[in-house]
């Protein structure tokens, strides 16, 4: 396994665990998570010269974690979706 793959997998697991722990908190907000994800995607798209493959792997691991977390959370809490949609 390449170092990039190891970093991606490690960062994915760490971020997914972090998001799951946050979701159990008293002040958890799905909207906050969705906004963080949107900002993360902007950051990911700003592929600055010199960032490097390892940093890109780290960011990609975070993106995957947010995607998986949001899907799982919304699937587990369908009642929240009807009130969150405008």
C-alpha cells in the first residue's frame, strides 16, 4: 500500500470517528456539518502548487468521511430532513 493510500485511509477513519462523536453532542448541528463539508470541497478544489500528494490524500480522506457521515446520518434521521428542507 502506498503512503498516500495509508494517509487517505487513516484520515478517513479519524474524521469519520470525529464526526460521529460530534453528532452525539448536545449542540450538534447538521447544518454546521454541511457547511463545513461545502468549505472542505472549496479547499480541496484550491489545489495549490506544492501541496503535494500526501496532503491531497489527507483532504480526500476528509471528503470521503464527510460524504459517508452525511449519508449515514440522514438515513438514520429521516425526520430531520423534512424540517431542514426549504
